[in-house]
C-alpha cells in the first residue's frame, strides 16, 4: 500500500475513533453488503413492477419447446 493511501485510511480511522483494522473491516463489510444486495434485490420502476405483476398473474403459455425442456431428466440433485 502506498503511503498516501495508508495515511488517508489512518486519518479516517482516527476521526472515526476506531482502530485502523476496525475501520478497514467495517468498510469492507459495508461494501460486501452492498455487493450482495445488488445480487439479491431487484429494483423496478412503478411501471415495470406493474408489468411484472401482470405477467405473473397470467397463466403460462407452454409451447412445444418448453414442454420438451420440462420433460428432459434433470441434472440437478436437490437436497431435501
């Protein structure tokens, strides 16, 4: 780590009244939470949310291609 980066982190930790390791750990955990939330949460506009809800309310149309895919044996072993 270059000196400027280390100084910035040390100063930020000091003004936060935290040790450097605690400050860095907290920052890393916050970023991890944001990264994971991006994969777990889907944000939709009101119009997109309405379109999604309407699509869920309609019965599925099963065409021949989907029927063939659903009839193939699965390659996933589910754990119960």
